[in-house]
C-alpha cells in the first residue's frame, strides 16, 4: 500500500478512524510515530495527508488534510471479458496503470459462462481495483461497465477521437500510432481474436487497427503490454 | 499451446512420439485427423511442421519436417530477483515476449530467502519458460543465469551498446529512448528500487536511466510493461 485510501463517508470532521486491514497495515508495516504524516487519499477525491493522532492495538486515528486533486486518467479500455481467473489477476494491474472507463464486453469468442463469475460483482471488482490504486497511489477508481451486447453498446456510445483496436496483423504498431488528443480508447479482443463481423463494426466507427508484436501473447500479457504503451504515450503527450 | 515443442533428443528418424501432456493436448484440444499438419518446433532449433501419422488413445506420432530457423530475440533482461510467487508468474510471460539472456540477480533490496525457492531450480524454470514459448510459438529458450553478486557479474560481462536501467525518476521515458542497434539490455530493479551505490555502478558502465510512468507499479506489472515497449521498439528497429 503506497497510499491509504478511504471513502468520503468514512470521514468525520476531517478525521479518519481505521480499524480494518488498513489499520493493520499501518501498525505492522508502516509503523509510524504519533504526529507522522501518511500518504492518504479519498476514493475519486483528493490526494491527502493523514497525520497520526492515535495508535492503539487495533485502531489508527488520522487527521486528514487535502493535498491536491488528481486528474482522471485519459485512457479508456474496452476489453473482451477474459476468463474469470485472468480478469481477477488483471483488475489491480489495470487500475494501477490508470484507466478511466473500463468496459468489459461480450464478444462472439467470449464464453458465456464468464459472465457468471463473482469477479463481476461490484463489491468484488471494486476491491480488486482498489488494491491497484493503493499500489500506484492514485485515487481515481475506473468506471466499470459490463456490456452484454457489443453492437448496441458501440452504436450508442461517444468515443474519444483516438480509437485503437489491437489486432495482431495490423501494419501499424501501437508504438507508432499518432495520438491526436490526450484521451484515447484501446479495444482488446478475446483469446482467438475478434470475428470479422466485429472487426467491420469497429472499422465503421473509425477504430484504427494497431498491432503489438509478431507473437501470440496470452491475453493478460498482451493487455498489460498494450496498456503500458498507451499510458506512456498519454503521459508524454502533455510534454510535447 | 500454439506450438508443440520438443527436444532434439526426442526425435528418431524425424519422427516424434508423444505420450505426455502434449499428446493429451493434441488429442483433446487440437483433435487433428490423420495427415493433418501441426505447428511444432525444436527447443533452441528450427520451427517445424508435424504431420499426424498415428493417433492412439494416449499416443501421437508425428513426422517432423523443418520449416525455418527462427532468429534469437535481441533483448536481454537483467531482473532483480522478485519474490518467488511473482517470479513464477513472470517466467512464462518473459519467454513469450522473447528474451535472449535472462539474468536473475541479487541486489541490496532483494531478500536473501528468495534464492532458496524451487522456482530457481532449472527443471522448474525451464518448464515455466517452455509454457511461454508454446504460447508465443517461438523455440528460443531464454538463457538463464542466476547472479549472487551483482558487482562482480557487471564487471566481467560484455553488454550490448543499448543498456537501459528502468528508474522511476529518470527524465527520459523508455518510449523515447533511442535504439542505436537492434540488441539491447533492460535492467529492472527490485521492489523499493536500486540503492544509490548500485545506481552508480550501472552509471559507470554506461547504463542509461529510463522511466516508465508517473506511477508506482507492482514489479511484475512494471516488468511486463517495460518489456512490451522494449520488444516493440526492437521489432520496429529492423523496419526503419
């Protein structure tokens, strides 16, 4: 945990009383002294600093003061729903890297039973995403949307100007793709790829096909690699 | 398994008799007919094609013919030994992405007990690396070296011209780092980073510090992201 995160509703007069595993982490790992300042943050709110006011066997009381308001990530991810085990592993990595909208979608090659997983229950995926935020130190929780029918979702959604579709045989590499504005959407298909009818649908909506490597990667490896490139491009965009 | 891999010693008169989980995979997943050609490959040897000659309940006989000789990857990875659980998860991803030399090194912030893991036994890590090769379809097994003392290793090793050290506060982003020849070495530190004495050592050997994101990532996420960028850069290098 590089930042202790809390919900706004947990604050009372700018004080935060922790009694759960965050308290355990503070007491057993961070081991602060009274008066020390810890990095804290409000979920979907400001980065803050928490001054240690009280330390008990199981309780920590922090006085919270706001430090700065983080900007939301500018990258959206449309991901064909991977198998539950893979999704579970990916979620904290996705939030750690910084994603604004996370669309988990059905596709012709997505097995229907993947949608029955407990990983898609909000309580579960929020916990997994929170883990990634506490690692990366961000407070911006990805906005998750589970999509059962891709064509109707695509037809009714406004996408940013940069729309990339990861496709193994595209001639343009994601590394070379031009970023025309800071915000972009990256679409990543299922194991086995998109069907040609799906590819046509994306093409009709102006998605640009980009490739990654001349290798067949596991979908989670491909996802992290592609996100890495997209996030780094986004961070550099502002500096050019 | 996108390619069935075998050792040269398993071939007899260009025939490969499989009775282990590769046979199970062929029989239960690929379900070929007699005469079908399967993608096969010799570990550290040619890509090949295996014609199905016999299919029994537990046995598959393939007639192997060489297709092409793959080029070895041009990327070397020097990785501070991560905790065993993380290493185990990383190994197939590393080989799938394509690494030539994989140096797993001690560092001041690497816990000594990480070296006691069974994951560092050659039989174990070969199996994990093989899994990644069967996924990506490559035959080039990373050459693993376990390094107990980093300074003496660094002083006696010839590194390629491009030597990058991943460092969170470097002003240059890996994405922008100039690739002056196809071969490069990427060095990735432990959780908590390199010590300043280690940084000086790398600097003295001409390692260029490069950063990834303005975020603290888990070491496996950082490793896959950085590898992804380095591999993509390497693949594009030949095309420029």
